[in-house]
């Protein structure tokens, strides 16, 4: 039986955690990564009902879309709330792993699933999601040793972009150096200015890996004093929303009816123009902060949840209508898609994807 860590590695091939928002909580939140996975469950949110069902089913791993622990907690003790739920799951040996904004932006993830549920065509991403801090490590290596240094950096975690490992860029040039007294250069003559062919090697990585990367670089580099640079960068960010075309032009009222059927929710509506709509933007969850990006992408209406009064007024001023079916409703297609991913390698996964909406219908 695979361990929790091995199971999450399989999931990471579809849900790349380096794409998660910098403010998000993602990955394994509680549990032993070296424990056997056991039965797996998938949920939208770790509610009291989900905790009871997970324990009764004897789960070893619960994959959740919404984080169990989002804000810091000071206690993990019995009771209600995230700390109490974490306590009960830990006692029962249930690990919890979160795939949230990383799943929003993933190919086939929550944003794509919402667009598909509404029948949008020719979709593309919009609204970049501020991801976890990244760095680029650059070093200069003799041509004969560059493969060794690149392999060492890759083994330490550099060069991972989506489903690709060992990503990097190499360019040729001439390096100059003047060894001082007591230096022991690998190439060139002491106390003379030397010109050596070198390869500039560039690889990106998660910022938290910097100590491991520099240790790997210096250990594998042939030079007595390797030259290297470390840059803070924004790179390979995911797109939180999708914009696309309706199958055919549709009146605002017809689009609202489509949203009601597809998402099983009665939305709030702010659309001033009664003209037929053709281009629609969607964001799962809370997308009010992406009003400007949706308008800039040429959308005529934005479908998302949790849009505030002021965000709605801003949208209308930009000529953008708003249809708000609610936070959880816009995430449902994505949660169903996450369940499909898990059942793809764990056919007996337990479906705990109940609707976590706290509101009741009027």
C-alpha cells in the first residue's frame, strides 16, 4: 500500500502546488506522510458531517478542496471549529491534504470545470494568481561539467515546472577571472587574467529550497569559487479564471436560467444591458477582486461568487454584468472534477463532496 506522501506525489502530477496562491494553505495539513494511505475520501470542505463520515469509513487520507486550517490556530483540542475537527481526525489516524487555488488554476481544474459546466467554448485563462515565491538560480559552468551541475540542482528541486522536471536554459559565453595569490583554479593560470568558455545555466525553484539548491550547486560545481546569482522572480503563475464564448448569443435572463440549471443555485444578478451576451468570464469561489481583469479580457458578464456591493458597482461602471450564484456553487464543478482525478487512481475513493453552503434558501 502506498504511503500518504506517495499518494500525494501522484496527485501533484495533476495539481501543481507551486501554482497555489501565496496566501493559500495547501498540501498535507495534518497526519503522518509515511503512514499507509488506506481508504481515501474527497470533500469540498471539512465540516462536522464530513469528519463523522470520514471516521466511520475508516479513511486514512481525506483530500479536501477548502483547507481544514486556513487561519492560524493556537490549540488542537476537542470541540467544534478547525482545531476540534483536526483533533478528532488525528486521533482517528486520518490525514488531511488540501488542493485549493492550485486546483483552481490547473488544467482541467476548478476554473476549467466551471467554464465547461456553462458550455463555454474557446476558453483561455485570465487574472494571474499571485503564487508562492519563486527564485531563479544562475551559475556559470565549463561545458564539460554543466550536465553534472544541472543534475545536482534538479535533484535538489530546481527546474520543476508543471509536469516537467529538469527544466533549465543554457547559453554560451566567455567567463573572465584573475586568480589571486594562493588560489587553486581548475582552469587557467594563477595571477593572470583568464578567458574561459562557460555555459550560463538558469533554473527556477521554490524559494524555500534555496539552502538545498546552493548546497547542491557548490558541491557539484568544479570551480574552487563558483559564481552564481539568485533572483527573486514571478514566474509560471496560474490563471484563476477562464473567459470564453457561449455556444450561441444569449439574453441575460437565458444565461441566468442556464446558471441556475448548471449550478443548482439561484444567483444574484446585476446586468444593466438587455442585449444578447456572447463572451463570459468565470471564476470559482470568490472572484470579485477580478472584475477589472474580466473586463480587460473582453467579457460582457462575470459569473463568480461573493461579489461585494462596491465590486459590483465597479463592474457595472466598466460595462461588465455580474451573475453571483454563490461561493460554493461556483466551486461544485471543480470539486466533482477533483473527485474524478482521485477515483482515477483510487477507484474506491469515498465521495464526501456534500455542499458546504452555510446559507439556507429564503
